[in-house]
């Protein structure tokens, strides 16, 4: 392992791997840092199909899509440090300085001439949407519930209410139903669903799972375990309408209430956060105008509907990062 790389990619999801491949193809040294124990990102738990229709012209599951990139990365001889956490990222003159930690290497430094941030996004939690009531066991984000079922083999509950009509929530409504759970319904505060129409059709309509628009969860009941939620209609200002409350018994609440680019690691750099996307402000080459040599792609840049576009953004960032390194060292 080198200590100084032309480009260091943070995150081994589809965007990060696509970016690294572009860098390697141009003959520059590149390293991928990944905090999980294997590359692939969130795709590793997305066992449903529908991925790759744009990029590869075939219907793939999440792991299949990820494995295509993993194979290409291995063939290109690109280094990946898995189970490695980035503790600190700073820039001094023309180099980015990193402090990392892993169980194998302990705490160690790395330096890169350019950095591509492809850290993906995280889900909004119950605390971020201000639901009243207790906080018993049985409240999950859709991604957490997906990981429980698909990767660990555990059911989050037997009677579910899903709040939010994002794609992961819709997919989990189907997944829970297939595993024998009763999904009481999907509740969406907006007047129209936020997920793709194909997921509305395939995940809800095909399984007779009701979608309730203009309604939200206003209260949670339960001490040791969630026992019920209160749902309520909202007005045009998204305020609860008094007198429309309904109690829905359940033993789990699944939240699909939005995604946020995960870029907290950039806190020590003078980047500007985009108020509409949640990612950092970049130019058309995915580079920060405030920190030359810092690039962002995938869901860390902004949340995409399709993973195919996530990969495309990685390719743009990878090509631009290589060009930056070459121009900076010319």
C-alpha cells in the first residue's frame, strides 16, 4: 500500500467503484476506502431486481449489480481497504491528509492529490420528523428493516405501519408481506407518493397494500414494544387536522421519510452545502469550487432515483479527478 495516491475514493458503493475504475483506466494510482466489510454499499441488502436496466440493459438484483463492479475493480487491480473508517480529512497545500483506523492496521495516515467522496446517504429517523409519544422498541428506518430481513434473517415485526412512500418503504411493504407480516398500510403526508410508479404498482397494488395520501403518524404508543400508532389527516400546510385521529394497532413502525447525503466527514473542509440537495455544491465536473481537488458523486452528491445514474456520476467524477491530478502536477 502506498502512502500517497493520485486519487483516494471514500466509499465502495457503485459510485465509488465506477469513479475508481475511471481513474485506473487513465493510469493514475487510486485507493478505495470502505467502512463495511465488503464493497457494494447499500446494494448488498437490496435483493429485489430492477437494477441495471439503463446501464447494463438487463434486470439485476442489487448484489448482482454490485458484483459486476467488484469484478471489474478486482480485474483492474484497484486496492480496497474494507472495515476502515475515516477519522479525519483535511487539506494542506496540494495534498489531502487523512487519518484512518481499522482493526488490522490501527490508526494510520494516508495522503491523496485528489479525493472523491462517494459515501452515499443516510435515512431520516423518527427524531428528525418530530413524532410525539414514547420511543419503544419496534421503530425502524426502511433500510434497517431491509438489513434485518435480507442480511440477518430477522423479522422486524408481524404487523407493520409504514410511514412515507419512498422507494425503500414501498419495497419493504412488499418484502414484509412476502415474509408473512401484515402491512396495515403506507401513510404519506404529501398529496402524491414520492416513490417510483413501478414500485407503487409492483409493491403495493399487486399485493393489495393500501396507500393513504395526505396522512401521517402523529403519535406512538407502547412502553417496552410499540403497540399502536395514531395517524391523522393533514391540511394544505401539512398541519394535523383535529378530529381525524385514528389508532392503528401494530408492533413495528417502518420509516421511509427521506434520505440525506452523508457528508459529515467534510466538516473540517470549507465546503458549501447545497440547500436543495443536501450534498456539497459542485461544478459540472463534480468538483467543489471551494476546495480544489475534492469531488463528490453518487448519493453523497444528491439522492438519485436509479443506481444506474449513480454509476454515471462516479464516472464523471473519476475522469475529472484524474484530469485535475494531471493538470496540478504538470
